[in-house]
C-alpha cells in the first residue's frame, strides 16, 4: 500500500463510522504496518468488517487478519479450480493410484500455499499454473488491477 492508499482507506472507514481517532501520526503507523499489503485486499477486509455490523472501526490488526482470511479463501479457490481443471490428475494409470496421487498433490499444495516463504518453496513450473488461477480469482475479488503474490 502507498501512503495515499492508507489515507483513502482511513477516510473510507471514517465515512462509515463518522469519526476518526487519529491524525498524521496514525497515518504513519498504519502505513508502516500495511505497506506490504495489497490496497484492494485490505480495503475488502475493511468493507467486510463494516458490513458485518461491527460498531467500532477496525484496528490495523483486524484488517490484516481479515486480509489473511481473504487470502486463505483465495488458496482454497485456487486448489478447487485446479482440481476442476484436472491440473492435479495423472493422465493415465490405475484409478486407485491416480486417486492417491491427486489427494497427496492437493495436501502438498495446501501446505505450500499456506507457507510464509511459499515463493521460495513452490517450483517455478507450478507457480505459473497457480498464477493463472490466482489472477482470475484476484480480479474477481479485488478488481483487475492487482499484482501477483507468488513471484
């Protein structure tokens, strides 16, 4: 996130709740804590917080947790789409072995996608496949202007 995006986020929250308990120093703290996150994802977390009927504005930690929940569902969506597209299936072989292989691939992919250093542990060929599905889902969730998280 950029500093201007932090200000837009805080103005949005202020608009929803009618008040703001901070100033420039609060903007600096929010920017420091949120600068590594995608604006559209954090904004969606803020919207989810507001829509859920919370009586108080979200704190930074709540926004980060909301963003992580969105990304968790993103990982599940990626795996589901890859399964439907048969990306994780063997082309041929015994049905029991194919089922066993697919189940193991799904479990390994879940671990890799949840890993904090996933960009280092996921092979490049698999990153390419994941990115295809990830970009589709991200554009649906956050709009079309997103940057990939697996690089």
